[in-house]
């Protein structure tokens, strides 16, 4: 982030939005918009936002895998057949 270019007043963004949108597409960096000197919003290029969503999804999947491996290591698992048999019995599902 370049604070001289990536933090701008909301009024400046509103008055020069086309210029800032070109900047967003070119740099792929987010733009922090301020109101009364305080961060109020973040604007970014759609492709950059999609990459952020993809990274978050990957991180979430990786965390789920890590937790699952931790459960296995600590013996907090049961055989799938045992669980499925319990579900069948509980909901009267025939085999």
C-alpha cells in the first residue's frame, strides 16, 4: 500500500472517480477512503476482490483440514460406518 496514493478523502474520490477507477485497475491495490480523516470505506478492482475471496476460501479450507487432522491426532473421530448406522437407526432409514 502506498499511503500517498492509496488513502484518499471520500470527496476527492467522488470528484475524480474515473481517475481512481483507472488507478485501481492498473495497480490492483485497494483504495482506502476517509471521511473527516478516518477510514470509512475500502474500494478495489473487481478482479482483485475476487482474488481476495478465493484466498479466503482457500484459507478456510486449509483451516478445516488442519482441524480435521488435529481431531484424528487427538482421537476425536469415529468410523463413518458407525455414525451412518446411528443415523439410519435414529431416522428409521432402511439399508
